């Protein structure tokens, strides 16, 4: 969630740090700060609110921050309210520290430090780290050694950046549970939570492994694992592919909604044979066929939007391959002592590949060592921790997604999951060539159907006017549309701050019907599928109680708008793939409602793009 940037260079680095923080704003934060070493002193500035407030504050006395080494941070509050005193960096003596993650035993450590005479000025767990390093540095005046001695004392998951006035050429960093990369330059080196922050200054990166401690100077990088110096490969990336701007769009979220046809087309291209579009490419997951052929059970682990994608995949796996599939929220799975059966494929879905709960749940399954366990990462970041720790990597080719509320990452996850279903079905001969060819043909129509659904934008914008002053909302769907109802409700609450819940429409009479009145908008996903007639009966239950219905219906349904029932017609699509197409209307609805309510669409309050804490 929080963002770290650090630099040691021959040039002044304040602007590099500030630009890096701007590029990490997508992660979600409530305050920002930086510390630069100049003329033998720590110069620190911290501000609550947007990074721009920090930029403006630094501009008042820019000469204080013209240094060659420094660290910067955007904070998402875990311990202590959003306030200047709780913002990072935190200082103890001549040491400054920035920190992502949580120190779980900070209270006990704080008691010990207070007993030694240390005074605390913040409510954070991070200040404990600064004081501990300072305390040990007094005994061993070597910054790297002091940090090494502190790490075993800290319980939790974290990434750290540390500088010391007496070591003005050394930037120390630690990665244990939270992502961190090293940017490699010429006569300068950098650290960041995400390579995106450093793309203006380098396109060469090292990805630290769990437990790595590194010392950076202008001309050297030393990395240590378990006390032994190790090497990490330098990866060179295409910076142009990872850059993102809003272009002609008002918000990143709207731009990313409109990018979905192209993103889905790219994801399809990695798997469908261009010469024979009725078959999968020979090289699609080819080297993993032996692993996939032995799978007898599917376990999906994910959080948030990725969890909803997994719910759709459950329908697909069980209907198309007859393999049993369980889908669980990773943050719950890891705490209930679950049983992972032999010959399971554990699919971990995460846009960033750094979701703390999903990574921990994966590691827990691996510790059980069931026979024939195969792990697969479905992820948008090829260099992420999740990809490095799983047996198989299935990419989603969404490209950079900056808006906190996921859109194109979700639809590409759905498409990649369907491709995986088809691959397993074909590999295990659970699907005949005719059915495979039919589904592949229908998949190739998706980009066009998504593009057509974007033409509903104006009608949905008009529909959204009815939601501007609402307090609550229900989303209803049946079968494959139930997860999309959950996703639609999540989108609305994320960016418009309207309380919204998604329900299986058949559950109305088991509780939610009590909420229905003339002030409660009910959004219904109504493709003309095998559940359509049952869904219409559920809609009548709402209509009879004076509820106002907002229906996304397929063109072939021939539903007619009437009093207190508004209808927007969605392009016809086969039942199996309808969840992908029906995602766009609920995204557009949420977007326009949020704009009307004047919320921060791309950076909604209290939320973060990459959830790297528990």
C-alpha cells in the first residue's frame, strides 16, 4: 500500500524522489514525506494529503533538499491517524527510516525503548524501527550491521529504506514480505516499491527476494541473504510499455475501461492459434502439460476483485471440465487450517502479484506438501513475487492499470481463466474438439462485443443520475452473473462511497427483500440465458414492492422499460462468456455515479491499488 522511493546519486535527487512519489500515487496514501542528507544534516519535510502538498512545501526552501542521497514515502495509515507526526520518514538521532508493512510486535519493542530513555513523537510502528537501529548503531557504528541485527527483532512483513548522516554514501534497504526493487543506474542507484516509480531514471531493475538486505552506493550494489552476499539478475524492461497517462480521458479509470477491447485481444493472442483459430497455440502452456494432466482438483485463492474473477472460473471449471473447484478469500483461507488435497492446482490471482494475503496463503499450501501440488500465478506483473514463487505463470496482458478500482485487469483475468479452463480441458481430454472450437470462436468475438458495449456509455450516464443522492444499492444476478453482481457492488462502493451489496437474485426472499422500498435502487444483470425466466420472477418480487429496477438486459431479451423499471440493452453474447461483457456496464455505472458525486475516482479514500499488508 505505502510507497517507498530512495536514491543515492552524483546529482541532486529531490526531484527524482518527488517524481517517484507521484508515480506511486495509484497505490493509495494519506500523507507523504522525504528526507535528504545535505551538509551533514537530515533535512526532512512531511505533509498530510497529496504529494503535491509535499512538492509545494519543498519548493519553499529547495536549497535544503539539494542532496545526493535520500528517501521518500507515501503512507497508508495502519498505526496512528493520518497526521504530519505519523508521516514518514521517521528519525532517530542521525538515522531516517521509511517503512512499508507492519511490525506486529512494535508495542513490546516500544516499551523496551522507552525504558532506555527513547522518546516517541508518533503513533506508528515505524518509529520503533528507527530507534532500534539507532540504539544498535551506538554499539556497532556500521549501518549495515546495525540493520542486520535489528531485522530478527521485528515480527511481521515489511520493506525498509534507511539512511544515516555518518554514512552519506550508503542507502540500506530490506525486503521481508513487502515488495521492493532496486533501480540500476550509471553512477547512481535507486530503490522503490514499484519499478514504475523509477522509469524516468532507469529501465534496469533487480528484484529483491524474501529476506534480502542490500547496501547501495553510487557505484555499487551489495545484496545479502542469510548473511551471505548473493547476486540478483538485472532485468531490462521496455519503459514505453510501462508508461501510462490519461490521454484525452478525464480519469485513468475511464481510460482503462475503454482499453478493455484491446487488452482482451492481447490476452487472447497469447493462446489462440492465428493460423487455425479453432485451436489453442501449440506453445500455450506447452511445457506445463505434464503438470496439468495430473490435476484432479482446483483451488482458487484471491482477494477483492480477483476473488470475483475466481468465482466465475468456478462455474467454468465445473461446467466445462467437471473438475471440482473451490474459491476462497485468501485472508480467510490462511487462518482456518485448510486441507489441500493431493493433485490440486492452486490458482493464485492477483493483479500486482504482491497481495500479502494471497502470497501467504500460497506459502501455506506449499508447506503442506500434498502430492502432485501445482501452483499457478494469474498476474499482470511478470516480475512479481507471486510469479517467482509459483510453478506456472499465466499472464494477463492488461498493461498498466493506474485507477485503484480495477477494470481491465478484471476482464483480462476472466479471459485468461477461460483460456486455462480450455487448456486443461483439452490436455485431459475432458472437452471434445468441437466444443473447444466453438468456445474459441466465441472468445474471438469478445473484443468486438466489448467495443459495442462501450457505446452504452451515454445511456448509462443518464441512468446514473438516479443514483446521485442514494445511500444504498443492491446488485442482483444469477448463475454466472452473481459474481458480476458482487463486482458491480464493489465498484460502486469503492469509488462513489454508496453502500452497495451484491446478491444472488434467488436469495432475495431470504433477507434482502426487507430492504426494498421506493428509495432503494436495484441493479439487475439480465442476459437471456438459462436463468433468465427465474430472474424475471425475482424482478417481479422487487417491482411488486415498489422497488426501482435498473436492468442491463441482452438485446434478444425484448424486455420493455416501464414505470420504475429502466432498461439498457447489452449486446448479445453467449451465456458462458457473458460475465466478461456485463462487467463493462457496471463499471461505467459506478464511474458516472462517482463523477456526479464528486469523489476522487482514481484514488478513492482509504483504498490502495496494491495491498501489501495483511
